[in-house]
């Protein structure tokens, strides 16, 4: 555990150095956040039936998605890990006196934390002072805020465990392109990042709720807005933990199976 914490700390400090890239990302996230709210504002102005989520709650949803994009986007990747697998340099990783799954899990978690730390605060601060209907508001009570923080943290851990399956799949395919397309497109949609889950058809919501993706983004954001009450949020956090345990165990088993069959290129 001490080795994993050291790797986590070092990777976090390295990630915090990329401030220029963070500034460019902040500008992009502001643009897409404002454009998305405009689209939904027009939708709500012309809808015949009242949607199950209000425009103010949806605005919160969108700004939190932009602020914590590094936590929830499956397309964010570590190309260094892909290169280790496809070039044969994975042999150096196997010489380390630590478990490979835990080592990579710590690296990926630190990478996402550092990216979010550089970008989330400027987005949140400006979103809080924008005029309506673009303003980000505080949660309805302190309980919602605490539950949101817990759900967001577990959501990050859950997303990293899902991402680990992507890297493990490259041991078999030897190319990250297909895995990235499948995981990024399907995972982003099922997490509610394209269409918020409450606006999906009921049959599709049933499918989404049966999978772990929406617990990484949709669930914590709706806890913050109060759309999911505290009692349901507590149940959801327990489900998050259950999915996390299942995916970590599955990932470790898949990693061990892949390493038993790995062939290092070049000898």
C-alpha cells in the first residue's frame, strides 16, 4: 500500500504541472456548457409535458459535468500504459515488486484527480455568478452536499475500475482503438453525459439503471441538485460500493489471466 500511495502522490504532482493545458480545457468546457444549456433552454420552452427534471436541476447537472469532466469521461486515457502493452515494455512493469493492477489503478486515479483539481474550481466559481438560467446554485441542504461528495468520490473510483478493463483488453487486441471507441461511446451515453438519464425513455432508463456507468456521473450530479433524495442517495452509494467491489475483483482476475498469457515482443 505504501508503494501505491507513493506512485499516487508522484503522479498527482506531475499532473498538476500542466497548467496551460488546463486553461485551454477550461475555455472549452465553458463553451460547451453554455451551448448545452442554451439547447435545453429552447427545449424546455417548447415542451408540451413537464419533464421529470427541472431546468435549474439540469443546469446544475451540466455545469457539474463540465467541472468534473476529468472524473467521468471514459475517453480520457493514459497513452503511456497503452504503449507499455503494445511495445513490449510491459516487461519493465512486471519487474516491479508490486501488483500491476494496484499500481496502474493508483496512476489513473491520480491523473484524473490532478486534471480535475486544475479545472473544476474556475468552472464552478464562474458558474455560480452567471445570470439565470445559466447559474449554478448550491444544493438544497448540507446533507445533499455531503452525499454528493461521497458519491462523486466513489464514482471516480468506479470509473477507474471500468477504465482498467479497457487497458486489460489491449493485452488481447494489441490495439487500443477498438476498445476506446466501444468504452468511450457506450460508456458516455450510459453515464448520462449525452442525454441526462431522467430525459431518456423509461425502457432505456431501466437498462441504464441496471449498469454501473450512470453511478459515475448521473447519480452524484442528481444527488447534488436534490433530484435524488437523501434516502435514495444512501441506497445508491451502497450500490456504488457493490459495483466497485465487483469490478475491482473482475479486473484483478482479468489482469492475472492476461499476464499469464502475455508475450513480450522482441524476445
